[in-house]
């Protein structure tokens, strides 16, 4: 799963604002959606480039995990690493 540098930087900054308590609840929800959408798009792109189809639920589970990890003060890269490992344990290597 890859996140391009500009969206990743923007997402990381927005996530940092949420973690720091600088964003209102409505903004937090919007930030969660941004992270979820960027993650899902990146995963779909990676699977498409690899010529594979992810198992049903894998993208949603992985990206929801990333959102939760960021809420728990993990960086995007830490969240991605943790959630990818967890997803591979659950779904196996597609």
C-alpha cells in the first residue's frame, strides 16, 4: 500500500491536528474520511498494478485500522505497517 507524498503529508498534518485536539468533532470525521479514502485508493491501485484482487473486506478492514491507529497517535507509516501486518494475518497473501 503506498500513499503519495503530497496527500500523505496533508493527511499526516490533518491527522496530527486531530491527535493534538485542534480539530472539532466534525472535522475529525472529515479527516477520518480523508485518511480512509486515500488508503482505499492506494490499496486498490497497488492491487490493480499487481494484477490481483483483494479478498472481500480486506481494503475496508485495513483502512479502518489505519484510521483507528492514527487516532491512537500512530504516524501514517506506523499505522500502515501495523495494519498491513494484521490484515495479512487475517486474509493471507492475495
